[in-house]
């Protein structure tokens, strides 16, 4: 089983590297830059030497984790914290909160909204979001409504602010669409119907163990 999981992670990482290379080639074509036809083996070696973002590597690794969903979410959140600019200076982002009577204040560690959107994008690229959650409407409604695959930032925005009015889905965070996210906010976004990581949005009954918790 370990060998199979290792092969799966390898393929996911290589697929992302190929996407990155394809995007770079498209940008070169758009800018008019000429790309020389190098040796195929050298191109593969160059591809494998590319650096990957730390949050993406943790997202790929989560495919092979034999752990509870809570542990998986915490690991991904810690990966975002470690890769934040403030962490390199030995400081973590925090947000203050007060009680209902406004007397007590507590400090909660948070990550930026941009980091969360990027992590959702990584989970999407590693096939950890259900297909139905990724479908968004286009502006083309005549003669019929058309749809497309939403981007990571789009899915995150829909989860945070809600969509569809009264018959749609409410937002899951209180700090606004662009604001920072706590661990609880991040977990709520992953469980929302517009993201639905690992199919967790289908676990409806309270107290029912998720597929990863059994």
C-alpha cells in the first residue's frame, strides 16, 4: 500500500510540474520569446529540478495520509502558517476577538485569505475536491445556461461570501471575503458545498464519522 500511495503522490507532483511548464511555455509564446528545442532528457531533468510551493507539497502528501480529517486539515493549515511571509521573521499572524460583553480579548492565529485560496487551488489540482463543487455558472445564459470549472480563488470566494441568495448557500466566515482565516474558518470552507474537500460536505448527520475517521 505504501508503494502505491508513493506512486500516486509522484504522479500528482509530476502532473503539477507539467502544468507549470505548459503555463510557462504559453507565456513565452504570448511574449514572442523563442524557445529552443533542447534535448528531451535534459528537459525532463530541468522539469524535476523546479521548486514547488510548500503548501502544494503538503496538499499532495495529504493524499497518502492515513489520518482523521481534523488532523489533515490541521496539517494543511500549519503548512500555510509556515510558508507565510511573517513566519520567516519569527512572527505569526494573529487576530483579536472579544467576548459578547466586550470585556475579554483573545488572540487567534490566522493565515491570509490569499493563502487559503491558494491551498484550495492546490487541493483542486491534486483532485481532492468533488467535481460537483467546482461547477460555476458563466455569463452566457442564452439560449441556455452554460457552466465551467471554477478556479481556486472563485471557489473560496463563493464559500466565504455565499451565493445563490436565499435558496443558495450562506457564507461560512464572518471576517469578509478577503479577510484572514482561523483554523476553524479554514475547516468550514473545506466542508462547504462550494469546496467540499474529500466529500466532507456530504456528511450531514451530527456525530457521524467521516469516511476518513472510520
